[in-house]
C-alpha cells in the first residue's frame, strides 16, 4: 500500500503543477469537456470507494492487532512471572504461596 500512496501522491502533485495548462486546454476544447467531466466524476467515485476500503482495512488491521495482543498477553508468562523472573506478589504473598493455601476439593 505504501508504494501506491507514493504513486498517488506523485500523480496528485503532477496534476496540481499542470492545473493552468489543464484549464487552458479545457477552454479550447469545450466539446470534449462534457466527456471529460463524466470521466472525472467516475474517477471521483472510484477514489471515494478506494478511501472507504482503505478505512475499513485500517479498522480491520487495528482489530486484528488488538486481538493478537490480547492473545499474546493471555498466553504469556507475565501472569506467572514478573520482568525479573520472580513470581509476582499478590496480597503480600507470592502466587505459589497463595496456591498452597487453597483448599483442595477431594469430594470427587
């Protein structure tokens, strides 16, 4: 997509630089102007559709990135170990100590 953006930016700059020449040509070729207007309107529709699709793709990428981050956090050891490799302290006790104090259901 980046290469398309560069190409579109270059084309827009080229059109902007030739704006005066385009206006002059249109004045000289009034008969062709109606057909050109239709083509420009079609181009505008295509560009609007392109803008809509790019926006939807950006939202989809954001959602996928968010979901991947959530899955990575869920599957990581950050809940078991902190950045130093030690077990995190919760309520003044390490997780392993909390697990030892839990009652075991032996009714099965």
